[in-house]
């Protein structure tokens, strides 16, 4: 949420974020005790009823909330996780439409920097197959970003994803040649995904900490991008949304790819002819 607030600040638009735990999870150690740093106050929640519009980032997880807000006469913009270029573009264009303000030059620059980074590195991830699991709205964002890279979100699985969500993911697959052969699995769990990893293997997993057991059993490397992440430190301090977040996600995907590449090319005299310093 810190990145989302920064984006609104660049637009010079007042926003109430419900909820915003970014400071709660990132309180400084400076000698002053803070029980509840930052966050969203009760007054801000009440004031949100009088906002011009509400942007919901969890279209499929906040359906009742969106309906409640709309019934109170407020415009509701339902989005999914704004990951990558297209996802962030859509988010920023909605802010511009609602406020009548142009997209700030700083954000246009960040977009160009992300596109440049994608152009530099997409050849390494192009054609790689991924299995994704977790929150339905997050998965829509990550699947779209993988397709931007020319990668294949071969298995997209969500326990709380329903029929409408599955249709949306399938429409995303159908919109690009890279989605051909990709499949969506609503109402399925990690045991189902475990079977898929053996019968229809992929190159990488994207998900939360609980996927480490799949990584152990199937030897498919795990990229930790979906909440919760219990077995690694400080991931919550870095954005995954917006153009800056897209750059962070790209680096994480590339790091895991290069780790796997090194691991498979380090046997002396057999595979180390590709154990290169420069990748």
C-alpha cells in the first residue's frame, strides 16, 4: 500500500486507503514505542463513504463490499492486482479519469524504465512455463505480467476462485498466443497442483510459503510472490504493484531463473561450459 499511496501523492490526489498496514509492518526502531503506527483511522473509514469513487483492487474477493459501496451511490472501479505494464496502465488511467488530472511525468518515466528492463531480459523468460496459486485477483495480475514477458502461466489455481474468475483468466489466455495451452483451475488446492506438477511439469512455481513443500517434492523452483511469506524476511518492505513493483517482480523472476541455470551448469567437465560469469 505504500507504493499505492506514493502514486496518489504524485497525482496530488487525496485518498483514504482501507486498510493500509504498511507502517504497522515497517515501524522504525528509534527509541520511541508505537503500538499502532500509521494504519487507517476510524475517521478515515467514515469519511470514505463520502469519497467521489472507490477503487477496489480485489474484484473477486470484495464483491459484497463493492456492491455495498455502489448501493450508497458511489462509483466503484473494480480492478485486480495492478502488476506489470498493462495492469498499472489501467490503474493510472482510472485515476486520471476520475480526477481529471494528467498522469505525472515521474510515473511516465517509471513506465519507460520498466519497459526497458523487460526488453533487456525477456529473452531469458520467454517460453518458460509457470504454475501459480493463491489469491484470485493477485493471480490475474501475475498471469497478465507473465504473458507480457512471453512466459506461459501454464497452471493458474485458486482455492477461492469461482466460475466467473476462471472465465476471466481464460479470456486472458485467449487474448495472446502465449496463453495457448494454459489452464485455469478454480476451487482446487495444492494437492491438486502437486499432481499437475508431476503430470504436466513446469519450470517454476509462483506462490506463497506453503509451496515450499511442492518445491521439495517436485524439484520445481519456487518464486515467493503471494501472501503469506513466512520463511523469508523483509519481502513486505518492497512493492510488487505499480511500475516500480513490476521491476521488483521481474528481478525476482530473473534471480530464480539464473539460480536454476547456475545449478544445472556447475558440474565440472560435464555442464560447466555454460557456467558463465555474465548472464
